[in-house]
């Protein structure tokens, strides 16, 4: 089956739906501008409910050491997903924390794939998301925007990667078939309003992913 990360979980009911229906990764956001942001104490209570077989992921932008220490001292996290952190910082955080590292890359056009090799050298996984629109108050991810998935066709990268950006049950199959993704990340596509996951949408998305299988 296609591996799935349900990102931006904020409540136990949605986490239970994600875990019970086969999500591989459970994501918790630590970025206050996001409607999905959690305090470490909130995330700790949710992460403690994650069953064996699910990996907990802390989503940060370019965290300083103080924020990392605050989060990791309270929350059981298997992996860290970073946005905006340069390669050297990704490598330093991996060395300091021992966590699996996921580096998100914002994609809109072919040249946005230029840093792939640099990040593949220091991260354990990559995540390809739509480049956010310009302007103040824009989030680095979770905007419900898709990019041209054909940009990933034939991508040569020596790391596993996730497809993200505007995915939902309505377009998951076409996205996977078009770019050959073996793992996907969804957030707004399983919400009934920003920051609030819909367990029924989570179940539908995961059921569809389970039926697709891994692309040849």
C-alpha cells in the first residue's frame, strides 16, 4: 500500500482514526502561525497515544536549539520534518537529536528541484510540497495547494520521498499514478475546516491509499 502521513493532527479522535486505518506517520505541527499548531504539552498527550507501527513526526520550520529542546524534552517523536533549514543545519539537528530527518522542499517549477541532491545527502527522507504563494502570513505548508506533479516524473533521488500539497481522496489516485509516489502526506485534504481533521475523511483517504498499491 501507499504509505500515508496524516499531518497537523490536533485531537485524539482524529489520531485514533488515522492510526486504526493504517497511517504510517502521524504529524504534529510546532509552528504558531499555523491553525494546526500545538503546544508541546498538547502534542505529548497525543503522541503518547500513537500505537506501535506509527511514527510520530514533529513539523517545524527552521527551529532554534531552544525550541528543539523544549519539544523533544516533552514529546515522543520518532522524526523531525524541517522547512527552510539549510543542509548544514539539517545535518547538525540529526547529529544532535538522533531523529529521522524529513526535509520539505517547496516546488513550483523545475529549478526548485535543484537542491534535491544537497538535502538527500543529509536527510533520511524528502517531502515535496507546493511552493506557497507570495505575501505576508503565508504558511510554509498546509495551504491546500497542488503543484505540477509531472515535475517529479523520473526523479532520481537516493532517499524515500513523500508527495504533499493539495492532496485529497478526489485526486490521490491521479497524483500517485502521475508521479509514481510511494508515500504521501495530507493535511487540509482531510479537514472540515482549517486545523480540524474530519475522521471520516481520514478513513476515506487511507482506504483509497490502501487500495492503490505501490506504483510500478
